[in-house]
C-alpha cells in the first residue's frame, strides 16, 4: 500500500495533505503523528459526547457563563487526552502494528519514536489533561480519574474479547457524564443513558472502521466486531444504530425541556446513520474509512441541537 500523503515519512492511512505533514516542524511530526494529530476524527469523536453532556445539563438546569469554559476545556482536554490515549494504544500495540499494512508506518513500529520517548510523551499529555480537569470541579475530577481505568484497559481488549468496540465506547463516551457533572456537580440519569447510547454509536462506527483490517486481523489473531459480524455486519449495525437512537431519545427526553428542538437534532443524527448504512460496503476499505470519518457530522448535528435546546 502506498502512502496517501506526499511525504515518505507520513502515516499510510492519514488524510492526504493533512496539516501535520504540510505545516508542522519536522522535529514535531513524529510526536504529533503518535497523538494522531494528523487524523483529527478521533478527537471529534471523543469531544462530541462531552458537548452532548453540556447541552443536556443546560436543558436540565439553565445555561451559565461557566458553560463556555466547560465547552472550551472539553475541546482542549479531548485533544490532549485523545493524544495520550493513542500514544498508550501504540505503546501496547507496537508489535501488532508492525504486522499490519495500514499501521506499520506509525511512529513506533517505523522507528520514528523510541519506546522511552513515547512513554515520556504519554506522561506530558496526561499531565496537561489533568491540569484542565482540575478546573472543572470535584465531581468532574472524580469522573475523569475513573475514566483512566477504561483508557488503560481498551488497548488490551482485542486480545481477550471479540467486542473491543464496547471498551472503546465505554471510554470515548464517558465525557457526556464528565461534562454534565462539570455543570451540575453531579451525574443524573440523562447523561448515563446518553453514555449507553453513545456506546451503541461507537460500536456502529468503529465496526465500520475495523472492516479495513479484517484480513490482517485474522492473520495475526486480533479480535474485533468486524470479524465477529462478518457478512452480517450491515444488518447487525442497523440494530446498533436503532439502539443508539432510542437510548439518546430517552436521554434527551429526561430533562423535560425544549424536547422538540432536541428531537429535531436526534432526527438528523438518525438520518445520518441511515445514510451510512446505505453507503456501507464492508469489503471496500476506502468507503469504510470515509463513512467512519463522517460520524463527526452525525455527532455535531446532535450537539448543535442540544445546545440550542439548552439555550432556548
């Protein structure tokens, strides 16, 4: 497989002409690639549930000026903590990544970054995230600390279960409860149900993503829902899409305010997932990657309408 970027040192599956390859100083490129800064979709998918949490909190209570900081802090936190999570993932997966065509060009298996350097970069990002977390209040701090357990477990999940996407969902959607707690000082039923809906959404989009690697994963014994579902993926993913929408519908109804606005956002979210299912071709890697990345738009639709519902 040839690089999709113009630089020979670029990661194979990074978007063509991404900002890291084009504009970042040469000395910083390996570190930014280790954090997946050349592929911002993961940051979006970590951030969007956080913004859902802010919207739900404003619907349950009232908007506050502090919510602007929570929104910004979540964005900064998602950036650095997604980078830390990817660094940890690449540390644990460095030998597996070296055997997979799509991942062998990553900084650790390609030798651009040493293992010691990766650990130091992990600590630096983790400390930056912790500083941001300290500004969000005691309840949010505890939620952030608890999330580290899920982050630590996820890279190993594909070694012992066919459902690593569940562990990714547990970690990636935790922010809906953390951001809600930053506003309310507690966690109520609405963000917990939204967390469960987000997990179903993550299984949906990450199974699509995992279909790029089914052949390599089968050769090296890595488990995934893409391999588990096989030819039945479209039908099973339709079920997870429905489950995600139903759970999010319950979550957005619990605050009991501006439900029509929230329902409009949920309808847009559901329509986007339906569009993905129509376009989904499990045996076409480029299509799977494009659909996976499009989930930023699905999550943004819901986040936008929840914000409007909270502000109205």
